[in-house]
C-alpha cells in the first residue's frame, strides 16, 4: 500500500486530503479545506464530498479518471 497527501484548489478554497493506493484502487479522505466565502460556488462542497471515498482509476492520453458506481472525476493535463 502506498500512502500520501494530495493538495489542490476547488475553485475558491484550497484543500488537502490523505490518500492510499491498494492494487487498482485509490481512496481519498478526509478532505480538509479552507472556509472562504465563495459566492455562486455551491458545486465546490459537492466536489469535496465526491472526492472522499474509494475509486478505481485509469490513465490514458493525458487524462486521469477516478470512477466508481455513482461518481467520476476527470483530470486533464493542461
């Protein structure tokens, strides 16, 4: 098992979370974020909630996708 920390920005607030990788699964959480007021940014808290938990993942053509039955997160190389 590999463990570590991720950091990022949800569009308004910075965040970090622990992660662990076991085989073809990666688990994130808990997500901790700053608490700045962000008008018209209701989706950020939903993103943080989706991020917590276990995902399968795949990488192809510069795109990293985390997915599970009811959610997926897609990250593309700039």
